[in-house]
C-alpha cells in the first residue's frame, strides 16, 4: 500500500511538470529544459530548507520564484529561435544545469547530494506518506485546473494559434513573443513547485535525479499523452512512471534495468512518431505541418 | 600553448567527421538526425570488436564504416522514409531520431555492458613524438590524416553527378523531384554516406579515448554544436565550426577545469546562437 502511495505521489509530482510542459508545447515551444528547472527548484528548496531552515511554504514560494526567474532568463533569448533550434538551446541549458548540479560543490554538494530536507509540518500524524499524497494531489489538481482554464481562455486560443501558424497571429497584431514568454514563465513557476514537493518528499536529492534525460523523459510524457491534452499528460506521466516500476518486478539487475527502461522509452518514441504523433489523447496535430 | 593547439587539431578532426555527416543530412533532409550518434557508437563498438579479434586498423575502420552505412540505410529505409511519406514536421523526425539513439545506445549497453572499453591498438601507433613542446601520438596523426582524406573525398564526391543530384535535392526538393531525381535513393545515399563518416569517427574516437554506450550522445552533441556554429547545412562553415569547437574544448580543459568542458563549449555555442541565429557563416 505504501508502495502504491509512493507511485501516486511521483505521478502527481511529474504530472505537475508534464502539465506545465504541455502548456508550453501548446504554444508551439518544444522545451527540453523542464527537468533542469525542476532540478533548480528542488535544489533551491533543499538549500533553503536544509541550510537556512525556512518553513515549507516559504521555501516553496522562493524556489518557484527562482525557477520562474531562471525560466524567463532562458526564454528571453531562446524564444527568438525557430523550433528545432529552440529545442536544442533548451537542451543545452539542461546539460549545463546538470553540470552545475554536479560540479558546483559549494551550493549543491555535487555527487554527495543534499540530505535531511525538511517537509511541511503536518497538523497530525497519519499513516505513512498519506499526507504527502494529499499535498501533491492538491497541487496537481490546482495546476491542472489552472492550465485548463488558461487553455480554454482567449489567451489560450492565441497560444494555440501560435503553435499552428505563428505568422498569422503576428499578422493579426499580437506580440507572439510576449505570449510565448509569459506562457513559459508561468510553466516555469510550476516546475519550482514540483521541485519543492520532490525535494521535501524524498528528503534527499542528488544530481542524478535531474539528468538531461529527465527533461527528455518529461517531454516523452507529454508527447505520448498528447500535446494539447492535459488529461493526456496525466496519462503519459502515469505510463512513463508505472512501466519502469512494473519492470522492477522482473528482478533485472540494476544496470540492465536502467538500460531496458531507456530502450523502451526510445522504442515508445519511435512507435508514437510512426503511428500516432499526436499522442494517445492528443487533439491537435500540432506537430504536423 | 602548442599542446593546446595540437590537441585542438585532433579534437577538431574527430568532431569534423561526425559534423559533416550531420550537416549533410540536415541539408538534404532538413532535420536534426540524432540517430547520427547511434551510428557513431556502433562504429566505435564494431571497431572495438574487430580489433579485439585481431584485425588490422584499416580493415576495422572500413568495416565499421560500412556497417555504419548500413545502419544509416536502415534508419532511412525503415523509419524516416515512412515519416517522409506522411509529410511529418521536422520536430517529429527529431523525436523519432531521438528514439533511435536511445534504442541503439541501450542495446549496445545491454550487449556489451555499460562500462568503458579500451581498444587494442598496435604499438606502432602508441609511440609519441614531441614537436616544439607539444606531445602527440602516431594514432593522433592518423586521425587527422584519415579526417583530411575522408573530407576531401566527400568534397570530390559532391562534384560528381550523384553529388550534384544531392545538392539539388538540398536546394529544392520539389524541383529536384520534378526533374526526375529519385528522392528515396538519394536519401539512402545521404544517410549512408553520413553514417559511414560517423561510424569511422566513432572508431577513431574509440582509439583515441575509450568507448562506452553513451558515446553516441556526446559525439553528436559536439557535432551539432559545430554545425550550428558554422551555419546549419553549410559544409564549409561546419569545418570552421569544428575547428573553433576543438579549440574551445582543448582550451577550456587546459586553462579552466576539465569538468566544465562541456558546459563551457555549450555556453559558447548558446551565446553564439542567441546573438547570430544563422551561425558564424550565414548559410544561403
């Protein structure tokens, strides 16, 4: 039972990430930097919590602001680039971020990781991690509702139009750059939230939690679930978290398990691109020209 | 200082071989073929196997290259061709090629283990010379020689009739098809050639350092950076980009710290991308 709760908590945290990435993707931005921002949020929370002993909510807000700020910093130059180059630039950022997590010993303690990260003070004790499940689910639901509201609003319509034919949107008199920037900033905020939740839940983080592959993984979740479909993102997240866990029961040695996971991810990407590029629940063929 | 220059030269040669193939594919197929890294890794492992079984270097490299070319054919024939039929956007190709890279890389890891392997090189190549304060091995000289040879061959090829077809396909696929050029066959040729180069580069890199399953990833990364710096699709620019990147890498290892090597190179390229999105030499 504890195990299932653990899985659900992970799904919840990653769902926040994939929903926010889906939002960004709905604007036509393919960002492979989400994992890096996630890591940034996690590390900021960890440092604030472990070193400065700030309470949960304060640290969460600060880390989310940090990721928003960094997201904007990344987006300002990157959003000028065209699709493929944008993806590469964000991926470059993800690699740099991982190197920083690994090497900047002063702040991140590198490969030793940060331990003893405090979580929120819950009013009363419940069975195991149920409180965390409640907390994470609450945040995930909020993210989902906000994202849906956004996508269905006039703002969302502009965003989706940008992903389909940006030139027309500019032609109709809107500053597409600004729309994209704000969307990206908004999504970056939620990576901080997810990072804080992750940090406090695991109470130990390590650079290997935030590899460039993590950013790719989150993108896989969005692609598989379907761009533009928020429910799809939740589905995609569940798939990509549950399948590796299921494989765990096959008792493969750990080195083989990691490679098998990645192999399946790669295979999934290929099959999806071949047969269902819009994802399982994707409504918009926004990846097709 | 001279050591840095010498190191840069070898670095640049290796990057160049991969980058040219990558650039060629991009010019013709118009997407970032991340599967290039897969052939790079395959080339490395094939070379390792052959050297392990006692063949000589030339044979090993040529066979590795040919097998790499076959992989390129496979990727194009089984995957990219289908995507092309559907008029997929370049993003779909990108994600699909990422899938290929992941599959191949992890297959290699499952088959050969995740640890690094050292290639067995004949001792003649191990001997080093010192020239005006810089140390280099014969193996490194060979790398540069092979790189120059292959690059020259490539440029000669591009002047041939088939090369002409390739170039026209890059310029205007629609018109090329209208003139009767068989796009499918040209694509196979492009991927074959590009993958051949990448595989040989993988073998050479293996000889210079070691091989490991993830090598495809880092190999492609630098190649991509070199191409972007020189302007995507611009072959001459790719050469310039590779040299610059080789210098940047060697310089950062020597003058700054080795662990920041990747980040610094990436930052250089990112800054360049932001400032001059078309690359140093603007492609037409």
